[in-house]
């Protein structure tokens, strides 16, 4: 089924309000397995609305109109749709009874004739009752095309859609999705690597999305049950994870979790919680951002006993008890310093693991290293090591954000490697 959404209201075109209804409806229809092909906004003008309806009739199976159901003269959606379909308007008895109750309970409100417009529906429509307002909606099918009229205020539209419209549109098949999250590969390379999958997709479908420092893939399929959907999505997921990057790195190793609301920090935190492990940090260029991110999770105190923010070389020496001469010899921006920072933070707090971040956030270079050069150290039961990452071409804030992502990924991989699970 091909659907189209028409938002009626001059205030949308002038920018006075944002059309959030279109997003809500598109997501709701997608969950029902109904594809939205077009979205249109038109002002409070009968001739222009008639022209839009004529186009929609010829290209869509389901046409949903939002807004213009109120009592004033510029609320003309139902009247115009009735004219377009060659039908009359009639009063819905339940909506009329609600109007009566509303004005009977509010003697200070004067009832005017135009209030009755809110209780009208196109003759032959299935009424959609308004649980939070007075304007009744409707659903009518004419010559193979279904037309729906809904109120404009989201507080009225959403309950009407959820409680009245969805049961009428449900067909048995729904849209099921799964989000795969990857770190360590850009969107362009991931799309190139998966070109055979993306070019040949039909059902399930694959859609990549770039985020700061990472990429997600949304796999979607239409199915009659979660079990049926899982079978199709499991198969596609395995095909995707069997691919290799352009430098022959298994894509499976860059995959770290599922879900829209997941993150590297959350995955690493939950991994530490499950194992009963503690983690400390010594941060230079990120100035506490890593530890602050950990503290966002409930129960963080069980994982993070404490840590260090050591911005200057003198504080690195004093707080972490590393000889100043040693730091001066190797430089603040170095693998050696990163490893020593992580090891000393672990030693001083007694944590199971210690992580460190040091580098050049920019915009200027430091110790001959260009902006975006970052060393991340990790120390644990099996010793200390470090990685060097180049986060070039980003703002100072983004360098710090991406560095924190790399640090959480390093923690995640190290714990799994120590357990021979990666």
C-alpha cells in the first residue's frame, strides 16, 4: 500500500509551526507495513487543496489529511474533501453528543453555529472519535483509494491514530527493524564493502546512517510475526558480518552492538558490570569527558572508583607519580606516556583496568604532532599497551568526543581479549 500525507495549514507554510505530525504518522504507518511515498503541505485554500487531492488520488492508495477540522471558516479540510469526492457532509451522533456535553458543562462558553462543523464527517465515512478534543475524524474509501481526515493538534491526532485509526489499517504484516552498530569504519567505506548487499536488496532492506565517529545499519523487513522477522534479519546480519573491510579486516570485529539508543560507552559499561570489574581513567585532552560519560549510567560508582584529570605535564607527574624527567623525555603526546598514565591510574586506585587519553585536540600542533593525534593507553591484569589514532579534519570538540569513543572501544576489546572472547 502506497500512502501519502497532506498537511493542511497556512501556519506550516509560513514557519509558524513545525509539522511533527508527518514524522509521527510516517513512523506509525511504517510499523504497520505501509509505505509513505509522499508528504505535502498546503495552505488553507480550497482550490489548492483540491489540486493536491487530484494528484494524490492518482498516485496513492491511502491519503491522510491532517489539520483544518476546527470551527472557523479557514478550517476547510472536510468540506473540500467532500466536494472532491462529490459527497455531502453529515453529523456524527457521538461527536454531537460530545459537543453537547462540553457546552453543558461550561455555561460560560457561548456555543455558536460554526461549532457544529467539528461534529461533521463526509457522508459514508467511518468516524474516528476524538478522545482529547471536539473535532471528529473520518476514514472513507472511494474508487479504491482510502481517505483519512485527522485533527492538526498532536495532542488530538496521536490518540486518534493509536486508538481509532491503527486498528482499521492493521493488515497482519508489520515492519520490523534491527540496528547494527559499527565503530572503526566510515560510512563511505561500509557502503562500498556492502555494495553487493545494498544494490541487491529487496526484503529485507539495508539503510546506513553516519553518526559522530561511528556508523549504523538499519535492517528492515515486513513480516507477520517477530519470529518470522528474526529469521530473515538473522540471515541478512550473518551475510553482512561475513564481509571484510578494504584492508581485509573482518567486519565482525568492528560490530559492537544493537539498537538506536545503544552506545560504545553503554556496551563497555555493561560489560564491566557483568564481570564485576572496575575501571579508572587518567585524562588529559578529554579533561574528564570519559569519566563524565561513565557517570551518566546508573550504578557507575560500582565501576568507577575514581580517576584523574591531568592536563599539564606537572600535574601528570604529581598526581600520577610519574617522574617529570621521564615525561619530558618521551613527551606528553606519546605511547609511552599514555601507557604510564593508564598503569599508574590503575595502581593508585586499585582498579582492575586503567585507561588514559593524551593528545592534541587542536587547533594548534603540539610537540610536533598535528591536531587530532591521540594516544590512548589501557592497563589491566595482562599489562599495558596503547593505540594511536588520527582524528584529523575535525573540530576541537569532535576530536575529544571521538577520542572518548576510541577509549571505550579499547576498554571493550581489551576485556574481551583478556577473556579470549574476541
